[in-house]
């Protein structure tokens, strides 16, 4: 399955969750619900997946933890904050580079309309 197909499913699931739960909950609630929905749809999902960083010749085992890694192709970072700042997209881009992935979704559930809380971030896609 291609990254864009996976992203479409993730966005659909995020819409379903946001419609049911609304804004204002903890990120961990949305992460658990999204992981559950994606697994129900038959996708492989890893939560809090450690991704190492390499600095010079040193492998730093915990560069970051991906909120969700879907089908080993798409990183999903979940937020529940007042508004996304430009730095959030830059951080996700760094994650994509470290993990050697092409596409990530930054999803802020703390919005009135979920479409306003979703950003695609690409790494050489």
C-alpha cells in the first residue's frame, strides 16, 4: 500500500474519532483511539516506536518515539494543543529524516473542525 493510501485511511479514522470524542482530551486518548481504528481496518500500527538518531559515529538509541508508525511507512504525530506552530511541522520532518520515511501526518485534535488540524509533511516524496 502506498503512503498516500495509508494517509487517506488515517485521515478518515481521525475524522471519525474527532466526530465521536470532540476536542479537549489528552493526546494519549486520541493516540489510543487512532491506533485502535487503524488496526480495525487491518493496518499494522506500532505505538511509541523508538527511532534512533545517529550523530557522527554514535547511534543514540532514543532519538524520538513516533506516536504511531503505520505500515512501517507513515509517521503520525498527535497533538491536542491550542494551535499548531510551524516548528511542529519541522520537528515531524526531522523525524521523517531520522526514520527514513517519506510521509508524515501531524494531527491536532484540539480544533473545532478536524480538517483544520491536519498537516501533511513530506520528506522527498
